[in-house]
């Protein structure tokens, strides 16, 4: 169901009309899918059978669906736009967040975009999907037919800043781009902006606000009653979720690795920092743990120590039993100069080298090219600070 609360302007009307016409031409979509790459570029053959404006839309949709395959199930059938896909929540992340909203009433997905979060939420509760773009609301409702439960979704076109969300549970995904070519890291430049987010936290019953993990959220949400969850998937930090109200956890920070399902909660202000010499294992923490500021909490929970006040690498005497770090067995600790590393490997050259660094400036490809190649087991060389000194740790990925 969809109700437009304010009439769209002419450009939005045109976009919506094109979208609806395209949906009525599955034969065009199939023709684009079966066309050769050259035919999709020049479009001459396709335009002989279909209106040019529809062909352009169909080709753009096809290309966006191809890009969406890695992040979204059934991407070949979803109604996407390039910008909408770039800002959309990865499906696994959306499903993870939706679990906290299970069975909540008066649930709204604000700034719903193409509706990936809407679809995930609709599997467990009824959702009001609201956006200022009528064509986006239409996509959100159609995508819920493919990924979610369409009977649980109501779409509305409106400005979310002009409504009160008192007593609602809400999920909000403010626009991070606007008219800019790239997403901004400044919450002040989000649409709606940080002031609106803070008012939402004060008035809504509970919910979540999605922001970029590299954004300046620590500047605005470092203290207070919110829980900030950093979510990683396949080794990449994908999202920072600001949980608030009745849906916030008791601790201020959480790091979740969706690949394994392991999660860590803590309060960075309560953890103590322990520095120790490097031991049998050096460990690279999950990016969600690093961005959440939970290195000390992770270390305390699993018997790790930091190797330097500036470095994120941890060390342990025994093989770690948590998926929140990538462990490496330490083979040698050398001075960071390339001549020292080359001299070490001349005696036992390897057939593959993995070069890692976080705080030190290292030309990774140059180092790799200048190391001797042999038939030895793969080695990882980690350039890092150890007690304030630049070192190269030779290790074996476990």
C-alpha cells in the first residue's frame, strides 16, 4: 500500500512514470539481459523495438543489478539505482539489525531509499517505509515483494523531518551524499542532519540510526545513553549503528563480526591499556573492534596485550580462540629496514609474501618485489611499532 502525502515535482513524476512503464515491459528487461555488451552500449538494436528512454532505464537497471549481486540476494530482480545501491545496507547487515526490532509495533523505516532495511524489517514486524522520493518508495515496496513480506509494508512519501516520531520505533538512514559525488564523513552534512538525529533520539521510543563507520560519529555520540555498534562483514567494517532508547544495550560500544556471528560489548572508558613485548602470536583485530574502540576490552577478555600505544596489533602467548582477531604465529622480529628483511629471507626464500602495515608508511609492492623468491612456505611481514621502535615481524598466517 502506498499513499503520497505531498505531490511530487515534475522531475519526480517523470522518474516514477518511467519506472512504472519499465516494470510493465519485462520483455525489454529480458532483451537487455540477453543482449551482448556491445548492444547494451550502443543500444541501436534495442531502440528499434522499444522507446529510447525506456532502453536507457533498462540498461542502467541491468548494470546496477550486476553490481548488486555481491551484496544483495535476488539482485537480478530488484529495483535499484546506482546511488540507491551505493547507500543501501548490505542484506546480511540489514537482517542482523532487524532482529532487534522483532515484534515491535509502530515501526518506521525513515529515508528508506530502495528499501533493503524495509524488506528485512518486514519479515518480523509491520513497517512504514517513508522517503521524500516517490520513485524510491515505489522501489522499496516492490523490493519487499522479493526480499521481505509485502503485506507488512506501507509506503508513504513525505519529509521525515516534518513529522513527530514520539512513541515510534524507528530505523533511520540519512542521505550521506546529497549532491556530492562521494559520501561525506561529516554527520553535520547528512540529510537530515545531526540536529535532526539528536531530536529523533530524544523523542522516539527507540531505534537505530545508520551512519558511515568512518564518519565523525565519535564527536557526537561518544557519551550518553546510546549504544554504538560497529558491524564488519568479510573483513570490512560496513556500518556504524546508533542504537537508542529501548533498543540500546547497556554498554556504550559493540563490535560485531557478521561473518562468524561473534560480538563484543564494552565501555572504552573503563578498560585499562596493557603494553607487553611481542609473544608467540601477533593478532590483527577485526576492523569493527578497532573502530569501536574496544581493543582493550578484547585484550582483557582474551588475555591479549597491545604491542605499542599507537599500534592496533595485539600479542598473545597462546593461539587465540576468538574470531575477532586474525592470528599469526611469530617467526622472527627484525629491524624494519628492508636490508634486514631481505637478509633474513635470503636464507629461506618463500614462494609468497604478504606485507602488512598500519601505522608505518611502507611501499608494499616495492617491498614484495625486492624479496627473494623460493619454494618456502608463505610468510607474512608485518611492519609495526614495538614499544616505540619500528620493527618487521615475520609471521605465519594461521
